[in-house]
C-alpha cells in the first residue's frame, strides 16, 4: 500500500478502477499523439501533394486539349487558342474555403499569364519576384520545368488580399508547345490546421471516453460490484465475530456470483461445525463428523475429538463397571464379616455363660470342701477327747 510519511494512503476499488481508466486513456493519448497523428500528418501532406499534382495534370490536359482541338486542327490561331486556354484555366477553381485552389500559368521569360490569386501580377515580368524567404519563385519554377519537365517546388506566397504569407507546396509541369509552365499548389497551413483540428478532436474524444468510462465504471461499481461486495464484507465481519447466522441472498452468473456462492458455502460449513460443537457441548457423542476434504483441518480435528471422547467415555464406563463390581464384592464381604461377628459374639456370650456356670460350680465345690473340712476337723476333735 502506498505510504505518505507515516500514514498509509488507502485507495478504494473505485479509485483504482478510475486510475486504470486514466492510465489507459493517457497511454492511448500518447500513442495517438506520438505515433498515429504524426503518421496521419505525413499521410495528409502526401495526400495534399498528390492532390496538387493531380490538379496540375488536369490543368495541363486542359491546355493540351485546347492546343490539339484548336491550334493543331487549324480551327484557331495560336494566339486565340492560348487566349481560350488562359480563360478556361482562370475560370477553374477547386476546393472550398481556406483549401480553395487554382491554376497559374507563366511563360519562360517569366511573365505571369494567369493567376486568380494575384491578378495584380498578371501580364507582368515576375522574374524578380521573391517570396518571404528571398527565393526567386518564378525563375526557380522555370528552371525546374526546363531541366526536369515537371516537379515539386516549395515557396512562401501571399495572396492579393494582403494576408499573411504562408508556405505553399506546388507541382509544376512544362507545356513545351507554347513554352508555358502550368502550376497548382496548396498551403501547408491547410494541412497543419486540419492536423491541429484533428488533434483537438482527438483530445476531446479521449476526454469524452474518460468521462464516459468513469461514469460507466461508477455505475457498474455502484450497482454491480458495490452492493454484493458490501454484503459479503458485512457477512465476513459478522462471521469473524462468531455470528454464523448470516445469509447471502445474491445470485449472479459472473465472478461476484461465484464469490458469493463460495462465501455461502463457508457459512454453511461454519454453521455445520457450530451445530456439531453444540451437540458435543450437550454431551451428545453420537454425532458424526465427516471432513469435506483431506485439507479440512477443522473437520478432521472435530472428528478425531469425537472419536477420542467416545473412547474416553468407553473407558469411563468400563472403570465404572469395575467399581460397581468391587462395591458389590465389598458389600458381600461386609455381610459375611457381620455374620462372623455375630457368631463370634454368640460364642463369646456362650463362653461367658459357661464360665459363670463353672464359677458357681466351683463356689459350690469350695463350700462342700469347707463343710467336709469342718466335718473332718470335728471328727478329729472327737477322737482326742478323753
């Protein structure tokens, strides 16, 4: 967990999901800005150059058609054919708004023969005309056409409205029968403007995606994740306090539903264990505990405890039986001892009576002896008398 000083920064699940959306959209933005948009800009520039080349070729084919149809066929003189061709090109424009394009024509001197954007230069010698960078525009174009026949040329051009000069990419083609140069170009600012407009649209789209994503995540979290997770959390906390009466009333076909089902199974298991414990506490050792798996440590412990209690109870019953038998034996021995005592007492009493009787007989005998002794003495005395 992130730390700030000595405090922990707690980021909730919703915050983490928001963070994921922001990170993903930012990575996508960087990918679009650093890779896709530059590639798109290059493609737009290439498309712009291709468009300028195709438009110039259209102008060249227009002049060639006039040349073939009017001058070569003999329908008109060269001057009339050239005048007709210049009029046709001057009336042609393409595109719209800032991207509106046109043709210009100059000869080899160079004299500008047609240019819808700079009518003030038409029919004037433009050999000394320079752009914002000091380039001799028309002399350079003539050199390209004389040397290559056609090609690309980049210069800075200011239209007759006096606006700011802008970079322009042109494609020029030489029309050799008349010694003309036909050209058409586009401003690179048009591409840059389109590029930046696309960039702004992209950022707006990304921001909209972020907003929609966050709102969607909040809704999903609020109604799909938060409620069942809150119930599971409340149930887990109650279970930690020993309350096994919790019920999970939530069904779903996703992972949250599987989690709720697993938690409900845990509650069922804990209720079963609590019921077994209550029966054991009440002295019911007939309860049967079946562990749910080899890893069911609590179930195995309860099962072993029940078995040991049953064994202990068996030993206690056995010992109690032995004690009862010993008690019976002691009782019988006590009875026998009492009987023997009574017999001894009776014998002693008889012996006492016999002794008394013997004493009386002895006394009587002693009396008789005394009488006999007296008689003897009397006899003896009688015999001594004179």
